[in-house]
C-alpha cells in the first residue's frame, strides 16, 4: 500500500485535528509583518536608497516569488539546452546560491563533491552538464565577477535570484506554478509567498509551470489578467515529465520495476508518487521535507521496507535532486537505487523561440558594470 501524506508513517503529515499553518490565526500578523518588510526593502531599491548594479557578465535570472516547488532547476536545464542550441558559440555558466550548503562564499562546483559543500541542486546541474562552469555564491554580483575572472563563460544563467536586487539582471524570468496560484496565496509563514505578487510585472518573461496540457489562447489571456501582466511581457507555459530511470551508482539506464519504494525530499512529493504509480506499484513512499538531509538510519528503513513481506519491492526510486544527498551517504543499500529525472515540456515552441530571441538580443546589446 502506498504511503500517503495522511499515513502515520509519513514525516510530512498534519496530525488529525490539527489545522494547517494558513488556518492558524496567529500566522496572520507574522505574515503581514513579513510582507511589510519585503515591501520596504523593494521601496529602498526603487528609490535608489540601496545599490543595484549590472553584473560583470550578462546575466539571465530564472526565479520565482514563492518558496520552492515551481520547477526552477528542471527549467534551468531546459533553458540552458535551448540557449546552447540557439547559439553554440556562446559559453554559459550557471550560478546558484547553493541552498543547504554549509560553506560560504564563491565556489566552483566539483562533480565529485557533496551537498554540504555545494548544495544538492548545483551538484545535480554540474553532473548533468560536465562542460559547463557551475558555481555557487550567496552574493550574485560577486559570483558573476568571479566567473568573469575565471574566463569560463560569456554569460551567466542564475538558478534563483529574482529577489537579489543588488544585481540588475540583463534578463529576468519568473516561474509561476499553475497548481499554486500566487494571486490566492499568503506570505510566509501563513502561505508560500516570499515576494510581492505585483513584482511579477518587473520580469521580462513569465513561465506558467506544471501545466498538464497545452493552454488555450483564452487560458493564456486569463493568466495575463490574473497576474496583471503588461502587454510586452512574454508569457510561456510548460509541463514536466519523467525521464528514463538510471541506476544511481552505475549511471546505466534501468527498466521499471514491478514494485518500488519511493524516497523524496521535495516540495511536491504527491506529484512524484503519482508519476511513479503510472509505471509501477509504489509499496511505500518515504516523503521528507524539501532539501532534507538523509541519514544512514533512514536508508536502513527504506531497505527494510523494500525487503519485508511476501512481495518485496525490487528497487528504491528517488529524484535527481535527492540522489545527490543519498549518494553522499557512506555505503549503499542492499536494494538498487534508481533515479528518475524530470524533463520540461514546452507547450508552445513559438513562444520559446520568442524567448530565446529576446534573451539573445538583450545579451548581445548588454554592457557590464565598469566598476566591477
């Protein structure tokens, strides 16, 4: 039986009778205070009271206004592939803050590193693109300057950073999750917003992500109206689909098992489980909070769950992001660990070409900050 989010063994569950955080009245004043602080911070930049400058290289920011779950990293991969195909001569680097790492400052991500050093998503990107310079730095302007000094790239794609107002990006793209409408959400900690919904109008392009099917022209007009977009802002929409399975240790492609144990530490575990269930029986799903640091004891729990009963699971299946943290554990489970990558599906190729053309024109025309 699959482990649902109401199962007593699920670390993410809300116990019966306990309201969700957005329903607890005392989160309202805290969320209002956070919103006021965010608004004041943006006002300081808008009035020139705080410094905002261009980077040392042309920069394209891919971000969101909510916490996690919009699919930034899969879109970084998809956008990088599209940009490289559109202009093979332009060298792109990837820069991330490196969420969850225990280090500070600028670091070039090494493919053989661990999440504690670089963060799980930068490691995933470095392993996917061995010929691309991937770096982490909490200060994006400093990070871009370091990439320029290395001579490794002509332009930089930033995984997150829309809220990093110190950097005046060359081009900015914001992801909006179709299943989590920002116009009906609340600020942290009551909801998922970390930025003002009206800040969407500051982006050059908006991508509606996690769309199960192509949207009609009427749907897109409704989204423009709901998000209060300007006529010159590009609007794209995309979906995600699972790629083929790979063995975590051998990197070889693997066949789908009949039964599996699912392990995830992501923002939307239910979507991951639903994708697996279309291909095999999910005996049990160990769902942890986003960016969870796995332990050897937890790995032992997965192995025990996979081998118990008359019909044991033939594999443990996890996500690419989680694989970075599982791989860092010493030792391997007795049951094979398979990794399911996620691939972005662009529902409108014409809109994608418009985006690539727009980015290329802006990067070609961009100038860098002479003070860097």
